[in-house]
C-alpha cells in the first residue's frame, strides 16, 4: 500500500480517536454540573463542545511531547503502520470501557498502544526510556495531587460555609459551577485534543511529509479540535452516570470544588507540556472532595474498580496494539 494512503488511514483513525475521546471523556468536564443540575445535559454538552474546541486550538506543547518523547519517528522503518496499530489499539480499548461505563483513560490507552506498537515493530531499544518515564510520572502523580488538592479545597470551603444556610450555599455554588464547567472543558481541550495532534504529526514525520515534530500544522490543530468537539456533542452518558452519581452524592459546593481542582491540575500540566489523564485527574479530585465531605460517603468499592482499570489500561493497550501491528506486518 502506498505510504500516502497509510498516512490517510492514520489521519482518519486519529480523528476517529479524538471523536471517541470527545464522547468518552465528556463526562470529565460536565458530570458534576449535570448531576447537581447546575446545567441541563443539553446546555452542558453545548458548553463543553465549544470550550473543548477553543482549548484544543490554543496550545501545542502536549502534542509535541506525544509526537517525539516516547520514540523518535525518524528511526522507525514502518512508522506509519506503527501509528495505525497504535490508534486501533487505543480506539478498541476506549470503546470497550465506554460500553462498560468505566471512566478509563484515553491518554493511558494511547500512550500504552504507541509503546506496544513501537516495541512490536523495532524492539525495546526504540523506546526513549527517559521520555517515557517523564510522561509516566505525570500520569501517576497528577491524580495523587488532584486528590490532595480536592481534599484541601473542600475542607477550606466547609470551614468557610459551616454556619451558612445549605440552601443558600447550594444556590451560590450551582451558579459557580457554570463557570467551572466551562473552565474544565477548556482545560480538557488544551490537553486531550493535543494527543491526536501529536500522533498525526508523528505519522507525518515517519512518512517524510515534514522534518520534525516541533511544528504542528494548522490543519492538524483545527481538524483534531473539531473532531473532539463533535465527539463531545454526542455525550458519554454511561460514564457521566458513574462519575456524577455513583462515587458519592455530589452537591453544588462539592462539584465546584472538584471542577476547580481538576481544571487547575490539568491546565498546569498543559503549561508544562505534560500529557495527563483528564479522567484520572477529575475522578481523583471527586474522590478527594468526597473524602473531605465525609470519608464514609465515598463508595470505595467502586473507586477501587476504577483504579484497577487505570492500572491495567497501559499494559493491555500495549499488548493489543502490538498484536495488531504483527497482523499489519503480514501485509507490508
């Protein structure tokens, strides 16, 4: 198959991944605001779609990290086919977890798949170990930081409003959640949409369409941002239900605290060009807020199942992508 046809397949799959990422991770941005009725589902999705698009086109640092830190695309003999296997592996895992209503990480799926496909193609030596470790640190520490900050923010709010009328507090924070949902959606776009941009750029370099991953073409930014915004407009209701109602009973003040915490952690990661799992960060922020509200209020058995899905995503996605690459290799 002609190299440019393979590149076309990559672009199609990358945009499909971003589309799926949009409806898979919509819950990240709007679950709390929908569950507290700060926003109707329809308005929440419209807001999330718009802010996701704006955030996606404004930053490129994470895309450059994904495009060049895990492996050097210039040394891969069959780099475009590696990217095809990567995207297929990530898409399969995303669809399975979406169907099950599990808020797993699209970021982990993509990074695990890329790692597995590169190893299957070239061997372990092709992986940039220092770059991979840097990315892994961000993925591991960001949810821990979000949990701690969520706990602290909620504890402070509890002290400030301890003597206030619960009805009045909920009214104020329900309005505030509109702003935090917008900020949350914006930061989601600044980090998550970048990953598909990075993968497309990775493929363009391996196909010698451009020289390096330092430049993200404008058409790549706009197409990836549009795909994610369209995906967001579909909505991921199974995951919204899990994150918005099943972890603990969220009130407006809790939703506000969780949104501010997670959006701040994600945006900080974007500014430092680190890809993080928005799913992990937001779920951890909700867990931290719930623990500050009342430790026993959190359904820790469900939280445990979510954490297990986090742990297994990278290795399973890596194995799936590695196997897919071996099948593709039979035809090249």
